């Protein structure tokens, strides 16, 4: 028995198959033959759909962005400004940077 090469299905295809399984108009075996997918795979996609379904109705504003440490950012800006000033003065003294600003 030869193995079939691994196939990657799109999320849209998985959703279509899982939704058909949830509807229950056909058996899993019939769906497997129709979509040319193993019945266990259809069962997994169906379970994933049912598990993740409540998240579809969550408010879109509930996604939290990572907290930004403003103090750390200000400290980094200050540090970089000091470095730039120091390097600018050092290059001016060495005559490698014109005194234009």
C-alpha cells in the first residue's frame, strides 16, 4: 500500500468541510469520500470548529495589545541622544564632521 503525499488544505476548505460535518446532512464517511479527506481528519476539524466557535462572537475591541513600557522607551531615547551628542563632539574635534546643523 503506497502512502499519499502530505497535502495542506486551506483554512477555507477546512471550514467548509467542518461546517458540512456540523450540519449533519451527510455522514462523516460520505463527506470523506466527497471531499477526499480521511474521516478522522473531518472529525478533528469539526471538533476544532465547535471548540473555537465562541471566540467568533467576542468583541473585536477585546484583543489586547502588548503593554508598552514608556519609561524604558524614554530612558533608551535619552541614552541614544547622549551617545549621539558625544559622538558628534568627538567627530568635530577630530575634524571628521563639518560643524553644519
